[in-house]
């Protein structure tokens, strides 16, 4: 399993370097990177795809403006991934083992405790008070998070993949409460804004990729609007 942190940060840094600007990536870009990781696209393939896209662009005459989204490189990344799969077909090569620079336990506990405190303060925030059912769900998630932290303190070694699954499950419970309690008008507005964001960058993306990104971006948008901290191992340091 690719290291959670290196995969995201190295792609971001490499893209910023090729773009010539250190502006942070957009939520759409983060969703795209997450989709690439979930699809099993190796880090080195993504980086080569980014280079491939920018190298091709540099050879074009009359190019204007700056590349503003990682989505610009999507086709090149996918092409690089397909090329790699074809070149390895029939070789029966063992999967490469990616080294993991696991979080220090103490640092991880600090990040989880910070997320827990943010969740405890959530029911009093402006948007959260609109959803009475959210308070109950958040309370149960906080209890579960306390249990997760206790397990981490007692563990001799940590299964980061299993931990990520637990954290994602807790995040899903909060999202479900938001989706079930939010008004139809607010939900429609969030969907429209999400689709508008994707529409600006969807060139070259397949329908299934657009649908996947729409779902991911919609979820992140709602979590941000209601002030819910992300519970993924990667997003914990960004809360």
C-alpha cells in the first residue's frame, strides 16, 4: 500500500514544480489524486504522466495561460498507466512493495485528539444546529474515536490500513446524518456547485471518472460546510 502521505504530497509538489507556481491544489485536484490512489495507479506513474503532459504542452506553439488544475494531466496519467500495464503484461512480476513511513504513534494520537475536540465543538456551530440528528451521531462517533485512540495506545504495532477503514467508517456515519437531515434545497444547491466545479475541468475525463469525482467532491463540500474534520489518515494533519 502506497504511503498515504507521500502519495498526495509528492504529486502536489511535483505538479506545483512543473506548473511553476506553489498555489495549493483545489478540492477537485485532491479528489482526483484520491481516485488515482484508489485505482491503484503507482506514484511514479502519476509523476511521469504529469511530466508527459507538461512536456507535450511545452512543445505546442501559441500556448497561453497557466495550467490551473491537475485534471489537465489526467489523460497523460491514464495513458502512462495503460502503457505500464501493457509493458508488464505476461511478465508475472511480483508487485512492488512500497515502503511506508508510518506516523509516529504520539503524533497520530495528537492529530486524532485534535479531530475529536473539533467534533465535540461541532453541535454548537451555526450549520450543525440545523440538523438535530447530527448531534447524536457526532456523540457516538466521538465515543468510537476515544475507543480507537485507546486501542492505538495499547497496540504494539499498528495496522494503518485497518485504522484507515475504521476512520472512514466513522466519517461515513457523519456524512449519512448530514445527507439525511439537510434540506432538499441545500442539497440541490451543493450538487449544482459541485457539477459546475467539475464542468470547468472535465475535458478528457471519462463519464465514470466524472461521476466518481462528483461524489467525492460533494462529500468534501458538505463536510467543510458543516465544519466536520476529515478522519482520513492523510487529511488529519490538514484539519
